[in-house]
């Protein structure tokens, strides 16, 4: 009996065989992944008056773009006003700031007919001044009666090799009372990790 107890005690004292290298590797991989994701979803954000920049986290929307990238809330801010033949856009110029690579952002605008006649909007197109082209434009409605509004949006996803400064004009044909003019909106951003 004594021998059995010693055998049991000997077994219970024996260290369990674990692959500590494997557990450490998995733990380190998770830490690296968390840090990389944190860096991917941050950007420079202008600070309050007085200078400097601060880091802000870009929130994911839960959507995945057609290119397979996570969609994040559009960073930066829109300013300025664009008007053409009764169409008004507040926040006509998007300054995205620094945007990480391999995520999708969707700048959008509200186009409002502030005039007294119906307006027809043509197919929006991109005028790339610097950088790469955006994805397709989505215009909710192309005919606006006085007082009506519509949304315009498009998607930007930049991958390694497409990084750097982007400056894009968005041209929208506006037709009111037979005349056609071009309304121009703008998007700028620095895409990089």
C-alpha cells in the first residue's frame, strides 16, 4: 500500500506536460494582433485651437465593403458650402485627415433643392487631382422638387501601394430649366498606416 501511495504522490507531483512555447506564441500573436488593429483604426485628429494633434479611434460600422475591407465611420470633417442652380450642399469639402490603409470610408453629402423649380441631377463622376479613383457613386434620387433632398456617397479603400495623399473632385451635373451646370464637391485625405 505504501508503494501505491508513493506512486500516486509521485504522479501528482510530476509536472504536467504543456507546450509553453506554443501558448506563449499564441499569446504574443494575440497581443500583436490587438496592437495592429488599434493602430489600424486610429488616425490623427486636429486638436483644439492651440495646435498639435490627438489620436482618435475610428469606429467600425460592422459592414464589410465590396473589396472585403471593414467599413469605418468617415473620419475628418466636412466644411464649406457649394451651390449651383438651386442645389445647396452644406459641408461640400471633406477633409478626411489621416486614414488607415485596408479600411473603407464613405464620404457623403446631402444635396438640397433650395430653389423654386425642379432640378435633375446627372451621373456624378470623379476628377482625380492626386492619388487614386474612388469606388462607384451612389445617388439616392436624381430628380428633386423644390425643398427635397437626396444623399450622395461613395467608397474609398486604399491598399499598400495606394498610400499617400489623395485629392478628388466630385462633379455632379445639375440641370434646371434646360441649362446644365457642374456642381463640384471635394475630398482630401492622407491614406497610410
